[in-house]
C-alpha cells in the first residue's frame, strides 16, 4: 500500500535532522544579535525593539518563512540615566574615531529580553517564545563581558491538510499534530568600542520529536545549535567605518557552516553591505537610521546552491524601534 503521508513525514524528519535548518537562519545577524545570543540583552542604553520577516527561497512553494519580534533592555535607573555610559546631548557618532577615545566599559548591570518567532516550512511550523537574562560587567577600561541565558517553550505543528494521501492509513488516526518542547539557550558576549565576539548555544536541551505513534517513524530529534560570531570596526575617517564580521554555525549531524559579511557605515545615518553564506548564497544589504526612534534594514540573498534554478532568492527586512531613548542616539553604540 502506497502511503505518501508516511514518506512525506520521513522526508521532513530527515531534512530537519540533517540540514541544520531546525532553527531559522538570518542574513542580518549583526543587526539583531539578540536573537542568536541572549547575552546581548541590555547591551544598549535604551529599550531595543525589533520586528522582522524573512522569506527564504522565494518562488519555491512551501519554502521557509520566518517572522519574529524581540525586545531587550538594561535594568536599573543608574544605568539608564546619568552614569558614564549615558552619552550626553545627541550621543556620539559611533563611526567617529573620537568615539573610541571617549568610550568607557559598561558599569555592572542586568539586562532582560523577550522574543517570539514563528517559522514555517511546508506543512511544518514551529513557534517559540522565550525570555532572556544577561549580566554585563566591565573587565577593563575598554572591554565588557556579558553572560546570558534564555528559556522558553517551542510549539511544533504539522498541518496534515497540506499533505496528500492516496490511501487512508489507520495509524494516522493517532497522529501527533501538535506538541510542545522546552527551550534553553546560553551565551557569552565580549565587546568594546571596535570589536565584538560571542558564542552561544541554542536548543541546548535536545529531545526526540515525532509526529506519529508508529514506532518505525520515531527517529526525529531536536539537535543542539552553536553560533560563534565576531566583528571588527575599521575607521576609514571620522565619518566612515568598515565593519567585517563572521558567523560560524554548527549543529549535530551537519557540517560546519559560515556567513561572512562586511558593511560600510556613514556616521549614524545609513550603511550598505554584502555577504556570502557557504554553499548557499551571496547577499546585499542596506540599512537606514531614520530617526532616534526608527531604523530599517533590508537584505537580499541570491541563491548559489542547486536551488538557484527554481529560487528567486531570499528577502529579509527588519524594523528597529528605540524606546526610552533619552539621549536620542540614532544607531547602536555598543552593538554594531
């Protein structure tokens, strides 16, 4: 008996286990590092809100789409108002050499954050909500170290109505369409006026996952993901800075992957960039700091893998909102 639904289930489980796509990927990781590392929570001197959407492999029916919202902020009035980290007036231009001379390591403080995302690929959807906590300390006059943890829950759902069957299989009557799994993450983030480096683990508490009660199809599992990121700011003059960065990604059962990006920023007004994802895509990026309240960025990935003949590329857009921005800074001071 031909049971297409079983073949589909097995295929999706294999893809999820082998391709390192259990968690969404982001081209603009440098713009929203909080999503991949909880230690970033509270790094800036305002409440940082991000709303984003990614459509991967446009033109392919059922290709992954991701939407997210995140918010993080420092705790404590002493950090928010009036200590050495609170820039006076309109803030300092972080692309200026003078910013390095005036930079001071962060006073010890706490940061908190929340994130929610949904990621759908074909009939599979996962939705996650998690809370994060971080502690930031100055380990020298210029360098800061943050440690962070996150915890939450992920909901997995399989839409059987999106699958086609030739024959009814009685075992599907007991199929598991929705299930919840705990989520844990942790990270470290080292940063200064000219560089950042971080490492984080996501989905640390790996577990089995299956959408059917049939034992022969219970081979699916969640796997650990490790992200390592680093970037450095190269001052070209008092208005322009070049910022190369890299992100390494590893998950159990999949080869090491990497993203290499570089952007050129002008003062605190706008930036343009380009990137390469190993065996997947080249990307172009642009961002605008519209005001001290809103910034906006967009990226486009041109597919280079075997999917290039059917994919129209990937699109990603992120809206940033800077709340409680007392000093009217227009772009991140400590997360560039």
